[in-house]
C-alpha cells in the first residue's frame, strides 16, 4: 500500500549528494524540516530533464521564501544523480537524493516496473510535502503524465 497523507516517512538509508556522497537515514533527513520531495523516473530522461527538474530549479527561490526546502530523488546511482544535477545547474542548496536500489520508493509503495523501457524498477513520478517527517501533501502522476508533481502545482498547494 502506498504512503498516505498523515503517514510518517518510512526509515531507510538513501544517498545524498553534496560535495561528496553521504548515506543518510530518512528519519534523520526529514526530522525538523519542511521539504518538497519530487521523484523522477530517471535522471537524463526527457520529461525529467526538460520539465520536472528545471521547473523546481526555476522556482527554487519561491520554495525557499516559504521556508520549504526542495529535494529531487530518483532510482539512479549517486554518480548519475550528481552528474545530472551538475548538468542542470541545480542550486547547491537543493537536496539531490539517489535511491539506487529503490529501497525508499518501495518503502513508500511508489515503485513502478519500467522494464519495458529497459529501466527495471523505478519510482513513480510524484511530489510530496513533508513536515518533520509527516506527509502533508502527496501528488502522484498517472502513467505518462506530468502535471500534479510540477513545481508550479506544488507551490500553489503549500500552506
């Protein structure tokens, strides 16, 4: 069953890309923070590179002005995520998360089978607003769509 509004983020380890690559526990990562986390099916894929990440980069300051951080995640290895963030000029303060084995998306119940595209198990395209580890808003895209997980939509939904 997929995570629901009001649920606590499940505890798993993921990789955070900074100057290096750190392993972070999701409970500690989300503790005491307000974050919009958006998940893309794959770094360097068309919609993710042309619309999804660029939208959050363009509106990054607006999220910051609301006191909300932004985290981008994908079921990719940390080296790919680091290269993708650099190629997109992601702000240094944007959290870049690599869920290389899909442990986090599986724990969220938001994995999808992209084997038909040669991508294996990936995360669905979604965005969620998390306040101190509790999901306050969750938007999951229908297959092939890009609407409710956009930066513009999420900004409009924030308190």
